[in-house]
């Protein structure tokens, strides 16, 4: 019968080499598409603002400001009225990024978290050690002078100044109206399982909510996505369409700190991700000085 012949005809068709190959190829393509879709859907990322392999001279996207700034004292000519996010690879050289990373590596060699995220704050002296923080200046005393140099702190100041000028220019404000604020810190992230809440860096958050002093946030990346580590992309979270920045040594990513820039960092799956967060406030009462060589 026709019903009996159909399976035999299909079997004979699959015995033809060219058709069998074509069928297997189509199956592999479908599998690849499904895998790509599932990987891309981890964070709902639909757009890459800056890929690791490209050199971005300057890229800025303006977004509507949130109301977060209304609950804080406003400073005319500084408090964000123009909000957005930007990326540049031409402010800090890769050589400078390598030198800055060496500062982080030297400081973090004195301690490090038991979990996947370690912090070094040269301003307050905070250093991750095990499940806690210590003040490295008090804890290590004069030994610090054998770890860091005056040149390290001078470079740190110069990099901070360059980032500050970049933010001021992008948002059309005076650089002198921006005040470095806390916390400004190095971060080292790897794939080690979290041990404390401080290790859970991947949660979505708003900087202005987490740190009321923040008005403008910046990140200077000190290692390369997919070369030094996997995962660890920076994700701006938006309804329906998330956008990501792929870290590249020397890349500066900056943005206004309110809810218009809700964000998170993907979990690092392998390797080590280095970066420094440099934050600015419009309120001089929240300002901090550059760190000084002990």
C-alpha cells in the first residue's frame, strides 16, 4: 500500500550519500543556530556597543535621564541633565593600561579574596584578604614602600585626570566641577566560586542608588575579553534589548550613574579580568584626594 511504501522510500532516500550529507549539514546548522541563540540570550544581549577587536575613537549614546538625581542636591552645570554612555580606546594607551595593571597586581599580591572578586582601593587602603578587608597601609606599614613606587601613584593621578577630562568633554561640563569620589578601586575577578556577598559582582544595580555620591561612573579595563578571560562583559540592561561592552586593555567606558544606566557584569568563566572603577561626584563634600605615596 502507499502507507507501507512511504517509509521504504524515505529510507532509500537517506541511503543516497548526497542527500544524507545535506540532511546532516542542515541539522548541524540548526544546532549551531540554537547554540548561538542560547549563548546570546544569557543576558539578552542584542547589540555590542564596542567589540574587543575594534579600536573605538569615541562613541557616545545619549539616553533620557532618570529621576534619581532629583532626590539629591543639584549642582548647576554638573548634575546630569544630559545622560548617556560612552566608550573610547584613544584616551589611555595599552602601555599605560599595562603599567596601571601592574599596580593592581602588586597590591593584590598582598592578599586577595577567597571568592572570585578581589578589591584594592589605594585611597582608603581597603584590600580583600580572605573573607574580609584590611587597611593595607596599616596592616603592612613600611613594607608598602617596597611594593609601590612614587611613579605608580603619579601614573594613577595622570590616568584619573585623563578620564575626568574625557567625561567632562562628553557631557559638556567643566572638569573642575567633577570631584573624585569613593569608592574608586581596582577589581580582579576570576571564576572562583563566591564565598561572601562581596564576591557576587554579577547582580544588576544602579550606581546612584548603591553609592549616593556617584554622578558619573567610569571603568578603565586592564585586560582583554577572550584573550585574558571569558565572560565578564559589561552589560547595560534595557527592556527588550541589552547592550554590552567587551573589555579591552586601555578601553574607557563611562556613563551617568542613575537608573538610566542599570547594568551588570557577566560572570567570568575562565581567566582573570582586571579593571579600575573611577567615580566622580558633583558635590564637593563627597570629594576625595588622589592617593599619595606613603
